[in-house]
């Protein structure tokens, strides 16, 4: 793995050429690309995790505000979320790139869902799926999106 190029390393994860029992190619690709570009800097991987968490919190807070919560409530959610134990643990350990990436894409999917951009919602969900199995927590929302989109013109969804 150390002597492989970025493309070769990513290919190993996407085509499951490594003897691993998990399939998390997007999170693994994030990990190997960042590790190779920074010469194995685990500190930089923590910064990437923190950036994913900050972005996810911002997306969730903006959805709250978009759905009618006042700015103070959305800001309180953002602050509480940022200092929660799970956010701090995810940002603090380099190996949580899988969790942080999945969570970011779930937050992005939530933002697209609330904007009624169902195609982008589906793409963000697929990206979350390729990060980690925790995406399963959002499956009820996926079926809700399909149900809500059934009365929508499919051509209108695809053109967004």
C-alpha cells in the first residue's frame, strides 16, 4: 500500500482487492489520499474529521432555520452539537474519517431533502453509503423522500 500510487491505492479499496471484511471505499479513499498527501500525518486527518463535523453541524443548523426555527435556536443547536461528546470523539481520532464522512453526507442529504432536490438527495445518500454502514439510520427518510417524490414530475426532479 505504501508504494502504490494514489490511483492504485484507491482502486484497491473500490474493487475490494484487499482482504477486508468491510466495504467502505469512499472513506478509505479519503483516508489513503490524505495520508499519502500529508506523508501519514494523523493530525491532518483529525483536522479533516473536524471540518466534516463543522460542515455537518452547519448544514443541520441551516435546515433547522429553513424549516422555521429562529436563528437563536439554530445557533444553539450548532453550539451544542459542536461540543457534544460524539462530535469531539469523531473529530479527535483520525480513524473516524469513515464516521465523519458518512455524517457529512447524511447532513448534505438532509439539506437537499429539505430543499426538495431529491436527485441530489439520492446522490448524497449514496456517497454516505460508501463511507460507512451508519447510513442505515437514515433509511426511513429515504423511503419518505421516495413517497413524497411519487407525485412529482420525474423530469422536473432530474432537471434540478
